[in-house]
């Protein structure tokens, strides 16, 4: 939102609904012409009018480059359409290497991403130290060009609050957008608690305390924000990660991935140690060795475990059953997902995954694809009857669920239809947008106090 120099005589765009605009801004600050203040018109008021409480938002993300991080990109573009100015600090990666780019009204400032390493404590410390330095460097540059009133931090890591605490002395408020619960993520990565786990708990608590508003991706995270974080329920808003249905539309897909007579099983997402790729390979091996050979696996994505997964496919003699596309974006991604018959989510049940909402599950559903996943609390809440669930992190049961859908095309079609309807009616980004804007209405209220 651009505030003109003589803005009292100009129309002003507000980031909330019309009725709230008048009640919270028109009466309190007389932003609209002709509003009254003790019987006086705006022509009787002397002196300059205050600026809107929040007009420029700085979003900071470390885990993925923007706009590759689809959740962050949808949030940013939604806020721009609502009248805010939005700047983003993100790492480079996966082809997004320009240090500055303006897309759809969003200013994106990128810093060099740390190279992928073994994932030990030392490599994470180096990565985060480099990221923090770049956050402060770029935030200072952005501030000098156009001061921001809010920092919107997207974890992991739970260290963006350090930047927010530095700018709090300038009146900047913090929105904690909790993509992951980092203590549980630490355990999922390293298989133990230890010192690192307790450090993660301290950082998480610091983020909660620094935040004026918390954005949670589901009800499980919201509960943690209230219990472990001590946040008031009025300051927590559930904004689910969801596809934009203008982009995710069912269609014929790209037939170059399909072989006649085969059921195409698809996976999209990060290929890492905690995503359950070993479980997927075990299920594939069981299916093939038990006689189910009219199948093919389409693996879409990138990640540190991709080379290991390819080697394991070769070692198991499954090379002819797998196609690895690497990262796909935009129309290429949707075309590939439209081609598959069944969407796979092999994320194992652990403290982290059980309370996490998987983007890939909603994306499969948006395109009318039935899902097979492990039996996770938030997985069931998301997919309901659009998915089959394998218990106990058992790759044989996972394979059995796949086999059930291979053998029953009518069940696949019914589940796909149910999933698509659920996304359209409850889970699409259009259902999350009002909650995001409500979070910023709450932030504006807090800044007015």
C-alpha cells in the first residue's frame, strides 16, 4: 500500500473489511473524509493525521527460497491484495538466485543460502549464523528505504525473533508464523532429546514471548501455542497451508510419465531423512516381489537424501519402477500430479509428524487423487475419508493400502472426488485468507494501544 504525501485528500486502502475499517480506523483516527469527532468534521481538525498502524510488513523465511515456499508466497500476495506493502527476506536456491526481485507487488530480497552439508550441529550453527547476519543486513537496508511496522517470521529456525526483538525498540511488532514445532523436529532428525532439544525449547519460548500474534497451521500447533507457549487464544490464528485452486485444477496431466497398463503412484515433497523415503522403498520392494509389477513410482522433489534414495533403488533392483523428476514448479508440477493415480505420504508417525499438516496431502486432494499415508492425527483431520491409513509405521501395511487402491479403481475415484470436495469447501487457500487477515487486524489493534 503506497501512502501518498498528501494522503488526507487521497483514497486510502485498508487491510480489513469495510465495517471494521470504519469502526477501527475511521472513528478512531478519522482516516476517511467526513467522519465525526465530537461533532466536528474533518475540516475542523488541525494538524497531520496519523498513519495507518501497520502498512509495511517484512516477512523473513530461512528454510526455502521465495516464491518456492508456496505458503509464504500465498501469504505475501494475499497481504498485498489487502493493501499492505510486503517485503520478503529469503535464501537463494533451486534457481531463485536474483538478490532482488519484485513479483506481483512483493519485494523479495535474497541472500546466499548456506551449502547443504551432513546436517550435524556444527553445520546447522554455521547455516543459522550466516542467515542471521544476512537478516540484519537486509532488514537495515529495507528499513532505510521504507520503515516496516511488523516482522512476520516463518520458522524454522526459531531465531527470527532475535531480529524482531532488535526492531521492537523502534515500535515494530512480531508475528510468529510457526511452520514447524522445532523441538519435535529436532527429535525427528536426531532421534533423541539431549542438549539440542532443550535449546530448541528455549528458542521456541522466546519466539512466543516476542510475538504479538501467533499464526498456527493447524489445531495441534494452536494447542501448543496456548499450553507450552502461554499465548492467549485471542492472539492465535489458524492459517492452514493450502493450495490456490486457481492453480491446482484437475486435468489430464502430462502423459509422458505414464506407461500403458500401469498404476502411477506419486510422491511430491522434500526428500529427507524424516520424510519416510526408506518406508516408501520398503513398500515398493514388497509390492514388486509379491507380484504387483504393473506399477510405477513418480518421485517429485529435491532434498539431501535424494542421492541415497537413488542408490537404494538401484540396490533393490527397482530402477525400472522409479522416475525421479527433481524439483517441479507451477504448471509442470500440476501436470505431473494430475497424471498420477494415487498420492503417497510416507511420513512416519513421530512426535513431529503426528501434529503436522502435510502440504502434499492437500495438493493430492485438490487434484482429486486418493491418498495413502501413515496414521497421523493431523493427517486424519486433513484427509478424513479421502485417504487410507497404514498403522504402526509398517511398510507392509502401507503397501497393502496401495494394493487395495490399485485393485479398486472405483474406490480410487470415490476417494478422489471426496478429497476434491473437501478442499473446495474447507481446505483451499480461499478458506485460510480470512484468518490471515484477521491476524493482521488483531495486530493493528495491538499497535493502536
